[in-house]
C-alpha cells in the first residue's frame, strides 16, 4: 500500500510501468534497474524512482527492483488483476476493432464478450456477441468494467450495465449520461486529444 498520498500524474504512470513489467516478466526478466526500465518506458529514471517511492522502499542499491514484487504491488495499488473480465456494449465498427485488438493481457485482462441490439448482423468476431436483452444472463460473474461503444440510447445502455453490477465504464459514446455515486466513467474523446496535441505541437514551434 502507498505510504503517502500519490499525485495524479504518478498514478497515471503506474499502468505504464505495470504493462512494461508484465512484458518483461514474460520475457524472463526477474529484476531490473531504474535506468533499464527508463529506457523501456521512455520515462526518466529519477521520475521512476520518485514514483516508486510512494509505494514504500522497493529497490536495493546495486540490485534494482524485483519484477514479481513490483507487479504484485502495482496490482494492489491499481486494484486490478491479471484476469479482469471486460465486456463491450456496441459491436459496430469501433467495437469490432476493439474486439479484434483485445491485447489487454499485459495490463488487466481481456474483453470476454460483447452485446449489441443486432448481434446477428455483426458477423464473425473473436468473442461471442449477445443481444443486449441477454446482458443479465450472459455477463461474467464478478465483471466490473465495461467499454461503451454505442451511438444511441446511451443512457439505457449505461443503466443496464449498472443494473448488472458494472462499476467502471470506458465511454466512447460522446454522449452525456448519468450514473449513480460509486460508478466511474472514463470518457475517451479522440478528437479532443488530437486538438490538444495540435495545440501543444504548435506551441513547441514558438
């Protein structure tokens, strides 16, 4: 557990470290120095050491960090396990792209099923696609996270998810909807991100 309050910027880097550490573990790496990890994630080693310091005394002088131990601590800090079951609602073009990608295994888990109002028209997919009316019966036990890719009836889709016990929603809908206290929504707005990037790159030229 963290020894003190962790800054938001540091928290945002923790998933980056976790993904890198899991890849390193899969490659057979058991320990790593902050300088080596720095080259792997493109983050300054001083920043890495400072970020890790919020989680306690993790490394040893001349030895570095134990990869398994770091993964365990980050899992605890981020509240996520390797086998997190994620569902997707809305199997249109974007939804299908996410299903075909589905490489979340180095961070949390994977998309295990999807729901759509017309599953029969979705076509071949790597995971099962069910009708939204089947959500209560088909949603995996213990599932907490959903990706929302619908473009209409967004509030209804969100309500269905919450009724099924979903407490975290990754939102690609670009529509406003309400959720009760205790449910987190992370909107993904690619257009706004590009606008921010254009603004920042323009300022770099000055």
